[in-house]
C-alpha cells in the first residue's frame, strides 16, 4: 500500500491474509486492455450477485436496503469502466472469469443461515481484495486511470464493510472462525500462479524472466 493510502484502507488490509505480489502488478501492467475488460465483467457480476441475493433473501430488510444501493453502485462502476474503455478505443473482448469466485463459493454451506452468512463473508473478501488491488495498481497507472482507481477505493471499502456487517447480523453468533476459514481459502487462491492475468488472479506462472519478481511477493 502506498504511504499516502487513506485511513479507510486499514480495515481492508487487516481483514485480508496477504497483499498483492509485485509480480501480479507487473504482469497486469503489460495487458491493461484485458484487465479493463475483466474489471468491467467483475463490476457487472458484482451487481448481479447482489441482486441474486436480494431475490433469494426477500424477507431480510437490512440486506434489501444495503444490497440495493450496492448493486446500483456496481452498475455505475460498470458504466464508468466501459466509458474509459470506449475513450481508449477498446471494444468488447471475450475474457473468461478467473477461478477466484468459484474457488470461494464451492465452500458455501448448504443449510441456512450458514449459506447466507458464508455468501456475505465471501462478498466481504471479494470487495476487500478488489479494493486492495485497486490501491496496489493505481500508483503505476496513467493519471486518468490512477484517478479512477483511487476514486473506487472508498466505495469498495464501504461495500466490504456492508457485507461483513450483514454476515455478523444474520449469523446470530460469532463469525470469527468462518472468516478465518475463508481468509485461508482466499489467500491460497490469490497466491497460486495463474496462466492468465485477471483482477483476482494469482501471480503469473513462473518463467525465468518473472522468477525474480515473484520472489518479492508478500503472499507466503
Ligand atoms: Fe465496484
Ligand atoms: Fe464493490
């Protein structure tokens, strides 16, 4: 995290098990068009996921209020990423989803309220990681993208807090152990090498050129 990182980033960093490896940043910078398309996809998916939960849990007032606002903000972010792509002459390109979200969701419990609590905890990790990645890559980008990603930090950190608060509200008991479990899963997903660069991918697959950069990763 840069020395000038805002205070609201600290809870995000405390929540996550590790920070983004330098090798991911370097790989991401070599393919910004793919990263932007993946980012657009992630924003649209974040809105869709929030709305799916609104339909599934119709009777939960707090969830309806907070996820309705969250879904609107994710769609706004989606529009903003598309505007940036359009200004740069980047049209739609097919970019497959990373293994990240599915890797988390496969551990969701099947009975309630465990399922709801797990989905909220996963939402918190996805938002926190997005926020951490925006902060990690922002200083390396051109002024326009730097402004955009810095602007996104505050809303994504707020989304993280909303999901975590909802998990606590509906659990009816401590979520500490479940958070610790998903922290380990998330850390493993973000630490394992990936062939393709995505916003939630691991470090690039080891090549002789990248071996040195990977040594500086802060994930164990
Ligand atoms: Fe967003
Ligand atoms: Fe978000």
